[in-house]
C-alpha cells in the first residue's frame, strides 16, 4: 500500500506525537517510530484498512471549540516537605492525593528504569514521587490512553496530567469528556527530543564510568528560586549544577532540540484544553509572600466547571490573580517559542557525528567570564518563564 492510498495523518511539521492515532487504530496498524532527530512519528503499516479513524481523532486535523476566559490563581502546598520535592508549589501532589484517596488513579509522566520519560498510571500514593517534578523531554504515551479508558470503564476517577497536545489527544481518543476524568495540562513551551536525552544519558555514564540511576530536572535548594539539574549514579557519585549551566539545560534554553511542532504550537495561549492548567508563576510582585516565593508558588488556571469544583475541594493556599499578569509572565500562555537558528545544524551534526563532538560543540556552556555571566543570566530568565512544573 502506498502512502497516497492511506488515510492522511497530520503533516509531519505539525504532528505533536500525541499518539492518539496509534492508540485508536482498530487494527493496531500505526506504530510510533523515531526519526533522525529522535522524535516519535506515526508510521502506517500494511495492516491498515483505510477506515479513516486515525484522521478522525487526530487533534491537529480538528478545530477546538473556544472556551470562556480562565480564572488564574497563585497556589501552593502548605506542607513544606512536599513542596521541597516538587518543581514549584507542590500543587500536583495535593491533586493526585485527593484522587487516589477517593479510589481513583493518576496518569502522568515518569522516568522509567532506563530514565526514559514515559507516561504511566499509579494507583497508590507510595508511587506518587515518580510523577512529581518537571520532565521537559517528550513523554512516550505507550498504552496510557487505553489504560485511562480501562479505569474509566471500571467507574474509577482518573486524573490525567500531560502537555496540552497529550490532553487533547486523550479526549480525541476517548471521543468524549467523561465525567470521572479530570485533566490537567502543564504550561509547556516545548518538549526536548527523547533521542537527544538518551544520548546525554549515555554520555553521562561514559564520563562518570557509572550508570545514572536518578535524575531531577528542576531540583530545589532551600531559599533559592533557581532550579538545579541533579543526577545520581550507581556508585554513589552525584552531578549537581544550576539547570542553565548543565548541558541539557543549556541546550534546552537555546532551543536546539525541541520538537518542530512546538515552534508553531496552537496551545500556547490562555484558551486551554485541560480542566486545569498548572505551571510555575515566575513574575509575581516581589511583595507577594516573598518567603513563599522562595519555596515555590504555582500558577493554576481554572478552565472548566469541573476544574472549578475540584479546585474548591483542595486544601491549598491560594490567591486569585489577574489573568493578564499570568499571561505576561508565562510564555506558554502567549505564543510559540521560535526555533534556534542553529537547530538544523545541530540535528545535522546529531545524525552524522559522534555525540561527544556534538556535545562539545553545542551543549557545553561557556566558561565563566563576564560574557558568560551575562549569558547565564539570560538563561535563568528563560527558565523562570518556560519550565513547566508540577
């Protein structure tokens, strides 16, 4: 079967990799395979019967109905210990615990045993730590959509957290907005290549001569607002650096390895797809609970009546803020992020050269000096804007 006879999928430059087409195919004829940049794209096999279901549920090929303006809140968890383990205000933990205590399940991004980012479902609070914290690498959805449907059909409540395109993909896959499903989209300005992340993991293992066993992309130090990139290794070694000065953070801030669709993302606006939207709150006034800001405060948008009802039940510290303030301080609510002028060169090198050469040329932050300090300052400002936190 030729490509021209198959039902059309989204153009490659617009495909978000949400996986709705693969999960929804009645013949399992669509597989998500990595391209030269390390991103997953749908590939149609000869098992395709041209039923058109993949095109019917593709979010890119469907227009969303606009919603009314959301309400914006500054929110934080009153439990400092939980907040310290979270990227921003520790709000996601409160949401997840409420659903789990009610007998429900929570689906979100984790790091698996190989430190690959993927979506998984948890049913017990002892596993909640795996879902905490920002993971700015594109997540593999796997069987997550199907598992969400399974638990909904059992009559259990489900909290699903993901990028807006993943939340939209779930709704398209389900074909409805089930009453027992609560969705939370993260305030995202782009996801990094899983292929690049895997090569970075190999590189760290080679340099340390030890296997990485745990990664925290946005770790906290008490009293510091800036986030840190922390890696633990099998032999007990630890790598810990300010996120913008790490190789991953430096490349992420320079927009070298984001998915192409992220640069034209239709979800970077205040018209959100989830019941709730969650991220950092980087530009609060300095006199707004300054001590709490040091510990982390989240921005939460209430986008639906279901989201508002759920929000009212949560034991959170909260204060309503102007939506205009939230939009002005968060790039994920205003416009897609532009690609780096070096993006094409980076991926050409990534495809053809040993990764060590790519790493040295593109991902090594400059040595500290006056120009480098200015550069780090710019990167810090970038991360305060773009880091989607939980």
